[in-house]
């Protein structure tokens, strides 16, 4: 009886992905304990977040990809309606309107779009696979730009970037012409002066701080300067667990969330960073392997977009902490404290498991 229960529980779980994810989350708990000042309450909260996220990952892994395709349009429509509701009646906090109260709790609808957008675009391209034309890519681009625009308006630059990246990866993997991408890139570069004028003051300041953080060392440049000090002071082997001075002496801001990588790098050094990079590359490599072997266009695009979005999380966070990218509020995947991003990421892992373990797929 027990063997049957265990077999049922793991039948749609990819052992390789599950093992790497478990190691990353274990590292996250170790770093969080140090970054939070040895707070068991903080670690306990993250354990609860992990329990919820892992349950959803398992649930999605057991959903057939055909069912995921059927959910794409309703999920996208609900996400758009919730974003519109946020724009009209969302809660304002720290100058941004990102949250929506529903009954006894509140939600951040922009997080839903990190999965809804690639699902929608994968479904759309799969539906018109036999007759894909330029207008189909234009329609797909519009399906992407509408939620990205609504999220950027809140403003939430970090989430808008991740949603835009997820959608772009679906467009790219669907065969978007290189010539068109180069043309759009050139047009985007030409529009930068106009885009600069449309940015909020704090967003422009982030770009200026990236170029020279020392112009405001105790203000806008503080995050970048302190995280750079932590990265450098870790050296090759690190200062040891619980011995990072930047975190322990409260120099590092947001050290359990956006800047947790600085805590990790200071305590475990270059060797620890290389270990973390290898673990991230294992997840990304496995995801691309699953995408390459997926049986339909829908599953290939979805698995590829989810995997490359995971890459974007890691690249942007590490670049932000290292001072080569602006501070945009993107967490380090599976390491940073927080329930919302953890749920989104593990739901994406669940999608990869679903695509890989459901060998037979009837196209919708």
C-alpha cells in the first residue's frame, strides 16, 4: 500500500529537476538564516512558503499539457482583468499600485502573468502553427505588450521585465525572423531618448546610479556600493557561514530578498558562487533538454519560455547585485525569501515536469 502511494506521488516528478531544486532551496534556507540574523521565525516562514510552492509544483506536474493548453486563454483573460482592476482600485504602497484586495487577503496579479503570458503565446502559436505569418507575430506581440504596459504603469519595472522576457522567448522560439528582431532592436535604440522621458524619476535615477553609484553613496547608490563590497570581500573561499560582516553589521539592504546573493557571495566566496552557477545551469540545461524533446509546438514553446525566464531571474539578480545592471527588484530564484516569486518559479518547474513526464499528448 505504501509503495503504491509513493509511486503515485512521484509518477510525474522529474527526479533530476526535483533534486537540483531541493539543493537550491536548501542553500536558500542556510543563507536566509544568516541574512536574517539567525531568525528561526524568518526561516519558518520560508519553509511554509516552500510547502505551498512545492504542493502547487506537484499539482501542476500532474496536469496533462493538453489541459494546460485549455487553461491558457481563460488564465490570460483573468490576469488582464485583474491588472485592469489594480489600475482602477488597487492598493497604493510606496508610490506603486500593485496589489488588489480580494476578501480577506490581497494578491499581486502581475505575478500571474509570468506564467499566463507564455502559456497564452504558446497556445496561440500552436493553434496557428500551419499558417504562421507576419500578422500572427504582430498579434502575439500585442498580446504581450498589453500586460507588460499595464504592469510597467503600476510601476513595477522588475516584473514587467520578467513578463516581457517570457513573452519574447516564446516569440523567438516560435521562429521570429532575425531580420525583424534586428530591425526592432534598431528602432528601440532610436526610441531611447523618448523612452527616457517616459521613465519615472526613480527609474531614471537607477540608470544614472548604475553608471556612477558614487554620485550618491548614501542614497541611490548605497545598494550597489554595499553589495559590491560584499562580493569583493568574500574572496575565493569566503568568510564562512554566519561570518559575513556586510550582513551582520547591517550594511546590506534587502539582504534576505533582492540582495541575498551578496550575503551568499561574502560568506562562501568565489567557490560558492561557482557551485551556485553550476546548479542554476543544471536547471536551465534540463529545462532546455525537456523543451527540445517536447512533442508539440505548444509544449516546446512553453517549456523553452519557462526555462529561459528562470535564466532571466538568475542573470538579472546577479547582474543587479554585481553592479552591471540597474536595481530592478528581481529575486534570486529559489534562494531569496518570499512566497510569491517562489510559487511562480516552482509552478514553472511543475510545467517542465508535466511536459517531460506526460509522453503522450493529444493536440487541442
